[in-house]
């Protein structure tokens, strides 16, 4: 995969030579980072990076704003209220189609980690995307990657995205509450909500992208999950800052790869377990395969994401997308080398 871009070259030059090697201090040590639902297991690498002090070790003071959905996190980056975003890779392709590019600099999620389920109390059977037609489907928020997953399944089956109703249910206890009240027929969510709803027999799982096998079943190939993204302008002006962020995340991922679910649970705030620590530990075990062991970009995943988005997103289908500009592997390569 060709990954060289103007920004990658700029980053390389910024670190070249003895003088640059001696001056590794971040240009912008105080940063604002937006995340859409920090307590969700999907975003666990962020909390690990923060709570183990890896941001501080890298010379960074990171202010984390929880804006409740990935779509809102993206808006924070584009609008300038945050320098960094943590979310799904999909957005980097969609924003390039809108001429508002953002660039992924570390892929912490090997797989999306989303789960489509039906509400167990309802007489509904979903075996394929076609069965979603006419249903009320709960998603984090319209325009989020949980929405993308179900919408892709529906369109691939020959229907339109508006052949189902998409209802924003949030990412934490609000999603569980919506399932309990029966306000929706199906839901796309992530852990710990999925495991909590399973424990209460609220849902029946239809599609599960917490594993490679489940991801391939939905998308037809490897599909990128969570990433850290910034604007190209920020990369160009602050390459050492970006390097510090990527290095901190890479350290967290290596810790995650070797840590037990029990150790991870101990590190997290009590409220992340949503009142059920045993189920939270079960959720961590179920979701651990979806994290990258080091933050590298998975071969072939970017191309799969582009192929999927073209199916149901007209703006992507009608745009010329340079996939090499949706991610920058320079920083993670340097972090792993060092």
C-alpha cells in the first residue's frame, strides 16, 4: 500500500538530522481531544493511554472532551474546538469527499467492534440485511459508524438507507434503556452495552464485528476500526506533537495486548462498568481481539472501507478519493522503530 504523502514527507523531514533528534519536545503540548462516548469499550485505548500517564510521559497535557458521538467528535475537529479526534476510520474517507480532510495517524482498532442485535422481546427475525427493512434501528447517532454498519447491510441487500428508521440511542446506559423500553426493534452498539444487554437477555445477536471472522462476514474483508485523526494542517505545523500522541497510544496498545481483562477493569473508573463489574470484565474479554497490538495500519482495510462506503454514501461514490491521504503511517512506523 502506498502511503507517502506531502504530510508524511514533511513529518519525516521534521525529524531528520541531529538537531531534530535533540529537539523532540511537542510544538503544542496542551491539546484538546474530542471523543464520542469515552466510557465505551470501543474507546478503551484512549482511557488506557490517559490513566497510565503515557500522554504526560510524552510531554503532553491532553484535555479530553466527551461529546457523546463520533459524528460530534468529527465536528469538533473540523470546527476547531479540538485538535485531535478519536473515532472510526470511515470519517477520514467521508470528509475527503467533502473537501474537509482529516487524517488517521494511528489505527488502534483492528476491527470495528460493533454488534447488530434484535430486541429479544419482539417477534423479529433478522438473518440478512434485507430483514432490516421497516425496522426501527437504534444507533449511536445518525451519521455514526454504528449507523454505517446497518445501513450498509440494508443497501447491500438491495434497499435504500431510508427503508429503515434510524434512532439515536447514545453509547452508554441510554442505549440499554432504549432496548429495555422497547422503543427500537434492533440496535447496533458496542461493549460494555452489548454484554450488559446479553446478560439481561434483552437482545439476540445478529452480526458481530468484534472479531476478524465477524468483520469479514459483514464487510467482505478486513475493516478498520478506531483511529486517532487530525487535520493535514495540524500535522504540517505540529509533527512532533503528532509523534508524541502516536507514541503514547502505541505504548497503551502494547500494554493492552498483554494485560488481563481483570487488570484492565481495575485501571478503569468504576462508572465504566455501568454497575456490573463481572459483566464489564466479560465485555473486555469479548472485545480484546478488536484492538491492534501496536497501532499499525492493517493491510487491505482502508480499501475495504472505501468499497463499503461507496455502496451507500452518494458523496463518497461520486468523489475521487485518494486513499493515501486518509491515513499517515509515518508516525506509527517511527514509534514502533524506537
